[in-house]
């Protein structure tokens, strides 16, 4: 079983509360708009990190992280990208590949809106953890944590922090 902390849109913000949740996870996944790579350095110093860069990220983040990540976590195929849309409204850049070879778990960021939903057409599970940074229009800072146990995704929790 693997405990995952999923976050996005840190926009250069990291604090002790976020790091408290990082320490409780086995792995941390970041869905882009990192801001300053000091954020990902702080996370990676504590736990294994997988991250993609987002539209606000500079050349340093883009040299360090990929635009898209495809990997297996236990028996779950995972696809992470920053701007990917959501079921029924996938981004044009990735739409064909999502329908041709859907992952089990599709993760995006960008919108600052927490959303978890199934794709009726493919059955994939889509997660967007919202935004945990302080920059943006969101009123509540959010992250997701969940467990992967073999091919099962379970014990999904929404973590809300005050702005």
C-alpha cells in the first residue's frame, strides 16, 4: 500500500502545515505551477516526489520536471499533467491520447478548483487537488491524500487549509 499526498498550484508557497502532511505520505505528487523550485526541493528532502511543470513555471522548473508524467504506482496507471481539462472537457493537446489509452488515474491542476470525478466514456478516475498556494482566486487551500493498494485507489481525503 502506498500513501499519496497530491497537491498543485503551490505558486512558490510551502509552509510547516504542508510539510506536516508531506511527512505522513509515502510519496508526494505535484500537478504543476510549482513557482519556486525551493518548494519541490523542500518536499523532495522529505519524501519521494513526482511533479510536472505548469504554465507559470520558469526555465529552472521546466528543466527539472516534465510536462506530462506517465507511470505505474503499484498496479495503477497514472497520468499527470498541469493543464489537462477534465472528463468530457479534456484539453485538446491530450484528448486523443486519453481516449486511445486511458490511464486508471488522470491528475491535473491549473483550475484551482478541487474536483474528483469518473470519466463516463473511459472509466478513468480524474483528480484535481485544487490549489495549496496562497496566490489565486481560491478561498480555501486544498490538497488530496489517498492510498493505492494494488489496483485499488482508496481512503480519499480532502485536506482544507485556511487561506
